[in-house]
C-alpha cells in the first residue's frame, strides 16, 4: 500500500519567503509527526498530532514555524520569513495509533534557503 | 535531550553478528526501548521494541538487561545492506507520552 508521502521533495527559496511543506500520512493513521534533520544528525522532533489535535509543539524552534492538520489527515508545516538556518531535511512520520512508536517515515522535503 | 547513549560508530564483518549497545540508565518502569535505523538519506525505519523481555523479529533481536539500564540490538548475520545509523530511543512518559527523541545514534559499517 501507499506509504507516507511528502511534497515537494525539494524546495529552494529565498530568505524572507514563506514555505509550506505537505505531508500525506498513511491512510487511517492517527498520529502524525514532524521532524527536522540536519546532515549527520538524528531527526529533531518538532511537533505531533493525534487526529487533528496538535499535542505537543515544544520542538518548534520559534514562532515562525507552525503546523496544522485540520481534518486529521494531511498536515502542513509552514515556515514564515525563512532564514538560511532553516535549511534542512524536513521529515514527516505517521503511526497507526497514539503511543505506538512504530512510526513510518516519508521521504522528506529538502529545504534550501538562499 | 535524548535519554540514551550509544557509541558513535562501529564496524562489523559481513556475515558476523553485529551487537549494538545502548545505555538508558534513567529509564522508568513504563518506558519502552525502541530501535530504528536510517540508511543513507532515507527516512528512519523501525526495527524492534521491548519493555523488559528479550524480543526477536525477522530483522533483529533485542536483549534488555534485567535492571533495564542498558540493551543490545543484535543483527545475527550482518550484510552490507545493514550499513546504517542505528538509533536507540526511550519513549517519553507523562506529558511527553508520544514524543520521540532521537539521539545521534551509532553509525554501523558492515565490511566485506
């Protein structure tokens, strides 16, 4: 079956622009997670949802970052007024139910801010 | 911060068992140990998890010490395709129930 998909796969943007990264979880999965990964490091937790409710956003670096999952399925991570330090791989994962940590990861979106 | 410590890198000869250690000395009674791996630039892949009993699946075995302060992931017959970064994770508890914190992991190189 279809896995987690993310779009776009690559995004190059100029400093100061807003970007929206999309995640399509596996159908029926309750939990959805966003991570950011720098080269050579493990994924860094950003935020997660159970259904449409954002449960924890403590990992979002600052108020330029926001995420939503309005219908409990597709999620969007938005970065406003991008900065060069925002350049990274952004990964989304979904899980069948809360508390289950068999997370299924998408291919990621490589964001480059010039 | 990650609640686990792992060696930054390890080598293993192809066909031999790869034993990857993980220390989680502050683990609490209801926290599970999870292992993921990440091959090159792909997304992390779930391997196995356990609470206090040893676990085995088609990918690996997980040995957890009796005091639960450490564990070992065993790949019984390592192949070149097992070259990856392996992450040992302790699931958050309380208000961080669903939060997953990845550390830097162990970079395993399987050598021909």
